[in-house]
């Protein structure tokens, strides 16, 4: 199923440490993904959107055709707000739970282990200490396309499938 393990374990002051960061910054592009974990959270909202429930997803992103590129785990938040309903539709369509244009009752407990394709971007940001940082974000989830080569093949912009 997935390689994700929960490392949220308290340590003692005199414990031995050895595990360095395993984060890999992927170049921008289209990647396969697997949903490793789902958690319920809450968005505090903003001036543009009201507070609402939020799905916090741990998503393993990888390139099965080029394993040298590496893999990384991206935390992706999906707000359960009608203003962002299109993002929820995009996600559930990408994992094969929904067909484009059809209604779907979201089943969050079934998303772990689901796979699909997504567009990953490189994001530059300033952290709370004022330092410039870079990480990966998921920009878009692609709709699966049926093909003779297999049950589903992801849509790639600019290519005719």
C-alpha cells in the first residue's frame, strides 16, 4: 500500500538522533502521485473566504518513468468551501472516484492509497523567520483518460492522447 509512517513520536532530551531530511525538491512538471494519508483539519478563512473544514492530504509524488528524478511527499490542503468546489472535483476526478461533470458524495476515508497524475510547481516563499525557502506544491490534478494501453492514462497538456 504506502510507505508512509507516522514519525510523530516524542523524544527524550538525551535521545540519539541520526535521520536527516528526506525532502527532495522536484523540478516543475507532471508526476504520478499516491495519497498516503488523510487528516481532518480546519481553515481559519481569510478576507476572501470564510472558515471551513479542510482536508489535509499527504501525497507521495514520483516519476515512475524516470526514477532518478526522485520522490517527495507534499502536504496538500483542500478547503471544503463552495468557492473552491472545483478543486475538490478536480481531485476526486483525478483519483478515479468521480467522472467529469457528475455529482459525487465525497468519501474521504477511501482516498488513502488512491493514485493519479498531477502538475507540480516550485514555490518560493518567506518563512516566519523572514528566510527565503523553496518547496513543491501541487498546482493541478489531471483527469484520467481511458486508453488502449491501460485502464487510465493521465491527460498531459499540449499532447493529444
